[in-house]
């Protein structure tokens, strides 16, 4: 196993999109660890540089990189040697740290969960205390921070072309799932050679007003190629739970897909019949809303490993 460090820069970042044609900026072997630096936001969100630390490469990316509006600044892609379409990439999240002492939150008219309720845009910068791990909101609240990567994904199928980073899909992307913190593993179906993993950033839960606290993060990941698995959609697990995920403009359809995938998972993990798995889901699984702002909304279904294995 080797350790790599991928710094964010105009050469290693792509802004607002996923695309199978992107060339890898780093190639690793299965089982290697990679520390990845990320940055966030366009020029309009940057606060007074005399009061806050702004990663110097952010201005360089603003000046030099093509921007697909709106969308996230993503670092990558990272290729994994030997990955082929039909494989699964296991992304183990080992560590997540803040890279700066501020974040931002945006309300945008005609967007978010209540698109017709707020008619004026609002941008606020939120000071972040990296030692105490709290964010200071304008009305005096100190909000505990639990940073996680909202965007983690592989390249989409080549036939999809260039797609926005905003909408989560089968290749992962803008999942915005707060359960994907250190200790969790994300399983992504591979659609192109090398898998081509990229990530971006967020802090928050159940986004409704367009963003959470968007900020710059540094993550440490272990990337493992799984040729023993076959998935058509992302899954995950935490130290205590198994998780299926679904994204669709219709939240009801998200529930249907996440539940069907959990029934399959329970059959794999415990050899339960479909009827028994359906019953166990009704008794012990939790359906949680992931986010409602990304075009396709999200549901994740969670069940405790202790329940599954007895």
C-alpha cells in the first residue's frame, strides 16, 4: 500500500461536471491511500481575505478553469489500476478535515425546496472554528460541525457525455449524505476504465435552501477495487449500519428504489427470502431523507448490522 497526496490546483480540479473523457490527474493501485485537498465556491462567495484564510489556489482555479454553472469544484479524477466497467470501487473514508476558517450558505430564488417562498438571494459567510469545530451563525448560534464530503463519485458512462455535478446519479456524485463520515465505506459502480474518482465538499444535513455550509476540506481515502461485487447503484456502510441509497425527482420513487435495494442486500448478507427481508425492513430499517435540493432528491435506507447478523 502506498500513500499519495493530491493537491487542489487548476491542473487537478474540474469545475461543475463529471465526464468520462476526463484524463486522470493521479493513478493509484487498489488498496492505496490518497489524501485529497478540495476547494469550494466561485469568486462571488470569497470573503475578505484580510479576515479569513482563503486557499491561494482558489483564485487560480477561478482565473484559469472552465466553469459549468452552477456546479462544484471537484478534485480529481483519480484512476485505480485495473478497474473496468462492471467492477465496484470501495471508497473507505479515513479522515476529513477543514482546510479553511470560513464557509458559505446561499438562498437563491426559484431554487431549493421552497423555490417560490424567498424572492431575494442571500449569501452569508460563516466563520468556522477549526479547533473547537463550531460554525458561528449570524444570529449568535454556535453550530457543531461534523464535516463530510457531499460530492464523491466516479466517471459516468461515456454515452452520458458531460453531466452536471449538481445531480446525484448511479455514479454517485452530489450525494450529500452526512452518514459518509470517517469510518464509512462508499461502494460505487464502475463505468469506465480506471473508475476515475473525484470529490468535492459540504457540511450539513438535509439541505433545503440550496446549500449547506460549503467549505474547503481535506480527505484521506482508501481506494480498493472490488471485482467480487456487482452493483448498479451506490451503497454504503458505516461501522454500525448497512445503507442503500436512491435518487430521483420524485421522493416516493427514491423510497421504492432504496427499499428494493435493501431487500436485495439483506438477501446477500443473511440469505433472507424477499418476504423475510421485506418484513425485517418494516420492523427495523430506517428511511431517511438525504437532501431535497439537487434536482433528484435523495433517500437512504439504513439497517443496523447487529439486527442483520443477530
